[in-house]
């Protein structure tokens, strides 16, 4: 018998140790179900120590008997409530109704002075049902590992053992063994629920990792983690890096220096200063350029967080790269539009003031050139009139940039416009030893401002002719490409310099000594009014300008 009592004390001591672990985990992680488990076990052990151990003679006291019954029923309700908290499901109201009903019946049986078997039948039977249900909840958990089976079947065995207590309560030796068995089962349950807790925590971490990885891998921005010490390497680069750089994540894992090699040479020094000097960083992202695999330029904004070791060495860089090329292009378009609008305002304000005196001067020069006594100065008068005509032409180009000039759209044939201009174009080109060819495909009519399209075409042709001072061939083409009608002008010049190509459409950018740099800006303004887009293809064999008209310009 001493061995039995020693076993009982050992089981209680072991379960108390597990309870202390529960308490520690609750204060560490503040999980509600962990706190509920702590309350369950405290209530259960309080009942076991105060009543089952014989400290209080509850069987001879009406109040003590009722308290004992209520503690049994209350502990059972707490276990089923805690199990529902753990699986994150609300407790059904039927359990509450059953608890109230069992309590009322138990108190009624106690007041009727029935045999002890009937007095304990309801609370022990209710506990039996509760513990079986709790065991089933644990067994049916969608978790891997053996913890749920240990806890689940131990709860079921505990429930079955509890159900036998009222029938064998008067057998002292059996009662002692029941206490021992229940103590061991409680220890197994406590251990099993701890295993279930750790399995659930592990699964939660795995699920969160999957969620975060999905967020990172589906993000448009590039998320990265770059280790510097002890070995330089990329630990993670999100797949979106392919769209930004043209290289896959595996390329960066293989070559740790690949990213730095993609930085634009003009920005490399600033990048190194930014990443290596904490004092240069602020809350604003750092903007620089990358060279895409296809050799195009990509504008990048970077935010990153450095991690240092105990002695202050930079160990890890974590951050986000954002492709802002489209936004930068929009900003450039907006700035370009502002400049064009400014020029338009200047033209509108100045043109009338300048043209009147120029017209007067030219009139007097025309009159003077007819005078015989001034015949020795005719060449000078002619030169002066040519310069006045050139000044007037420049003013006319400024006027074409006027902000408030609206396009007068009407149904036109782009091919017909080209045909009408062809004799004039051919005559001007022949003077520069340039042969002009037409390649006009069958296309639909468009809603166009004919005068402005004429101006656009003349400007593109003039640029093409002037790009071939030694002569060559100029091809004007119209075609339908990818649901867009395209007008193209191709020359055989030496191509556009890089600094001009990067600033196409900006006023005053020109490769000609006597040019104003307003021809292409006018073309861009006209294209914009027609919802068209100008693209350029250039190399040392020549340059081609493409003007693409969208479908919304098509005439019905």
C-alpha cells in the first residue's frame, strides 16, 4: 500500500511539474488556450488535494458534497472549453445547457438523500462524456506527430476510468488504484498536450513561412537578403528580380557579384557610398540605375536595413528594390510637357511683337533692292532678307508649340497626305542628292489634323535629308502593325548620338550647327494631340522614326 501512495504522490508531483511548464509557456507567449489549461489543471488539482485525498470529509457534509459535485462538473466544462479554444472554434451552447442541467440534477439528488452512487452518477457521467469528447477533438486534430494520439487516447481512458468511480467507491483498495491510474493518465495527458502545443506551434510557423514566402515571391518589388560576413552571398532574392534585371534568382545565388556588375557605371560610386556609409542614409529611398540584360536602362529605388555584429561590422543587408522606370518616364514626360507649354506661352507672347517689325524691315529691304543707286548693295540686301525669313521661320516653329492650339480632327487618308506632299518632298530632297521612295500599304482612314500631320511629316523628312549630307535614300512607309497604323521615315545617315537619343523631344537639342532644336519637339507635340507614339530605331546604318496611331484614331 505504501507503494501505491508513493506512486500517487509521484504522479501528482510529475503533473504539478507539467503545470509549472504550462504556466511558464502562458506567461511567455500569452496564448489564451494555454492560460485556460493552467486554470483547468489548477482547479482539478485543488479538488484532488482537498477532497480526493481526504483532507476534507466532504461525504458527510451537504455543502461539501455539493461543492465537490460542482467542481467535478466545472472542471469537465473547462476541459471541453479549453479544447475548443485550442482548435479555434466557439463552444456550442448545448454544452452550457448540459452543464446547467447536470448541476441542477446533481444538487437535487443530493438534497433527496439518495445513496452516494446516485449522487455521484451525474457529475461523473457528465465528466465521462466531456473527457471522451475532448479525446476525440485531440485525435481529430489536423496535425502531424504522435502527441495528439497520446493526449486523445489518454483523455478517453481517463473518462472511462472516471465513469467507474461511483460504482466502486466503497472498495478502498480499488479506490487507491483508481487514484494512481488517474494520476498517471493526467501526467500522460499533460505531456501529450505539451507535444500537441509544440506540434501546433511548429505548423503555425511553417504556415506563416509559406505565407511570407508567397508574399515575397509574388511581390512586384524585389525582396533580398545579402550576407557580407563570413561569406559574401545572396541568401534570398525574390523571383521578381527577373523582370527588373533579366536574370533569375539562381543567377544571383551563383554569382554574388552579379548585382553590383549591373549597376550603371556612373552610379556605382554613389551606390557604394550609400551602402557602406550609414551617415549618408536617410528615410528617403536611394535612386540609381541598373543595366538590364537586354542593355536597356532601369531606374531603381532601394530601401535596405543593415545588420551589424557585436564589434560593428556590417554582416547582412536586407531590403527592397523597386523598379521606378515607368514612373521616371512619366516624370520626364510631365517635365517635357511643362517645357513645351512654357515655350508655347513664350511663343504666343513674343511672336506678334517680333513679327511686325520684321515685316516692316523686310518691306523696306525689298523696296531698296529695286533702287538702281543701291545696286551695289543688292547682295547684302538679299542676305538680310534671307536672315529675316529664317527668323520668321523660327518664330513660326515657336507658334506651333502654342499650348492652346487645338487639333482640328477630321477623317483623312494618311496615304493621300503623303502623296500630296511627295512632289514637294522630292524636290527638296533632290537638291541634297537624296532619293525619296514611297512604300504605302493599304490602311484605314484616320481622324487627323491634316495641316499638323503635314508639318510632322515635313519635319521628319527634313531631319532625314539633313542626316545624309553626302546623299542617300529616304523611304517613307505606311503599314498596319499589331493593330496600329504606323508611319515611318527611314534614312541612311550615321545614326543619332547617345546624348541626343536620350533627350529626343526636348527643345533645343540638335546635331545641326544652324538648327533650332524645335523640329522634333513639334513632332512630339503633334503626335501627342493625335494620341500617337513616336519611337526611334538608330544605328550606324541609319535612323528610322516610327509614328504609331492607336485604334481610337480610326475613322468609322
